[in-house]
C-alpha cells in the first residue's frame, strides 16, 4: 500500500527534525480528556509512527492512561522551533499488543527498565521513595532478564485528522489539514493566514 500524503509529509518533517532539533525531536504534547470532560496534557516521546498510528509508552496506571481508558480520544502536538513547524494529530488511542510492548521494553537500556518498575507515575512519593525502589529492583533483578511490568505499556493513536503548520514570512502561516474518511485520507483544507 502506498504511503498516504499526510504520512509522507510527517515522515519527511520528522526526519528533518531529527537533524534540526538538538534535543527531543520526538517529544510531543499528548492531550487526553477525563470522563467528565476535563482536558490535561503532558510531553511524551514518540517511539514509532506509520499508517497504523503513532506510538508512545507509559505507565498504565498514570493519569493519562486512566483518562484514555475513560475516553479514548487523544491528540498529539509536535512543535519544532528551529524548523518553525507544528503538526497536530487527532484520533483514538488503543493499547499496543503485549508482544509489541515486550519487544520495545527489552530494547530499552537496563536503567530505564529498572526505572519502569520503580516508578509509580502520577502518584506523590517521598524524597527517598524512588531511590529505595530503584535499589530494591536493581537488587531483585541482579544481572538477570528484566520482564516488562504489567502496568507498563504503549498506546497507539490511530490518526483521523492531521494538520501541518508552517511559518512563513510576514507572519503568514500555511496550515494544511487532512482527514481520514472511510479509510482514505483527503485534504480537507489548506489556508494561508
Ligand atoms: C522531554 C520529556 C519526555 C517525556 N517522555 C515521556 C514518555 O515517553 N512517557 C511518559 O509516560 N512520560 C514522559 N514524560 C513525563 C510526562 O510528561 C508526565 O510527567 C508523566 O508521564 C506523568 O503524566 P500524567 O500524570 O499526566 O500521566 C516526559 C517528559 C518530558 C519533559
């Protein structure tokens, strides 16, 4: 299947961001909404993107994960300052498979895998709680394999709308919006403002 137009643009911009942005070129703001309609946002790192969706990993007991369970609609917003570009992605989030999460988890540095066990994300903790938990899990796993905790996994946002924003001279901006309808992407509009 040929790559769709919005995905082609995204891949092109993402590859350029990898060179142009000194740190965290894959960082984006993830917005979720609670069952009672209250929005919240935070930065996550994009770990995979293709026509199937945009994947990030997290603690499954975190606020974002609980909100996604309550209401699967979510959005990602990338801002690449050096490139003067923004991408907005909207769609429904779904859990990645256990196999996919396992494979990614095992690719992470050992310290990150220990950190996943030690962290009780979104939960208040005392000054030394985290260090103690890191020490505990470091000793527990020793030099053996570190399995993926069942409270750690990934979400894939299956895009339904993607908007590309570019800065131009005289503070004119070009925005191009694509929408997915019946499995086909089409350009909904393009505007210069
Ligand atoms: C640069 C950067 C990258 C981050 N990447 C992730 C990530 O990939 N996954 C994650 O769960 N949290 C990540 N965080 C932490 C989140 O922003 C957030 O603090 C945490 O996930 C708890 O959010 P929640 O309580 O709304 O669920 C990152 C923070 C920063 C500043």
